[in-house]
C-alpha cells in the first residue's frame, strides 16, 4: 500500500475517536483513528452505494 493521505470528517470533534478515509486509485480505505492499523478497503462504487443507503436512513437503527 502506498503512502495514504488520511482525512477525517469535519463533524468529528474528538481527536481519538474519528473515522478516517483515504483513497488509492479505485480503492478506498477506512480506519478508526484510535486503531490505525485496522483498515477496511472497498471500492468507490461500493462506498457510493453505502453512502446513498446511509443518506436514505437504511442504517439509522444502528445509531439509536
């Protein structure tokens, strides 16, 4: 894996508990700032589908 430039959400207020994202070509990498060695890798189309589902409220039951 090449050197990645990680970005966290501007909605994250706690430095230790942030979800961070980076891209490497067609791959998208996601990690938690408090566990940076564990990285989930997906593709742009799959992440896009997940974001659309989140915006539509499909996963709201997991945050209640």
